[in-house]
C-alpha cells in the first residue's frame, strides 16, 4: 500500500457500490497520467469493478474495453455528477493496487488505469455506504 498524492478524490456510487476516482502521476510533471478507480469499502473486493465491466460491456470485449468502461464511469461521475456523493480536496489517501492496465493509447487523458482499494484517512464511510446501498441494482 502506498500514499497517493492527490488533490481531488471523487466519491461516487454505481450499482450500489461505493467507489472513488482520483489521478496520480509517477513523474514530477504531475499530469495525472494514471487514473485510479477504487472501492472505498475495504470489505468489498476491488474485483467488483472488473466484474461490472464484464457485465456491462459486449461479450466480445476484452481487458482494454473493460478498462475503458471503468474509466468512463469514473469520469462520468466526476464530470456530470452522476452518482457523485462528494468531492474531497487535499485528503490523505492510501491506495492498494488490485489490477493495473496500460491503455493502447491515451484514454480519458490517462495512460494507465489502476484499480484497487482507496483508503481516505479519517473519512467516515457510514453515510456514503447508506446512500450507495439504497441504489443497489444487482
């Protein structure tokens, strides 16, 4: 697990799951070339993101399209507010990687998608869990 230097975390729900989206950079330029989409609830497997992608993509789609779908859902929450529960600023977060995918070409301004579990230090998940659970659809 490592600390992620992120100025902004979008907390959102989708299909009843409590999720987060942020960006990260492995370079000093800090372009946010890595998109991080993660579960916020440590009791939930981050594999749920990939399972939802498989369920909602076409049968012929593969990992590239699944990663694009996951990224699109996170960007949708951030840009349009769909399912968005909060925008957190300058919080200390830790991230545990579950799966990483490098896109064939830039996607959503990201070279890479990392999925896993995001821990926002000191954040009470109780109200967010209740709102996400109320929207569960699978």
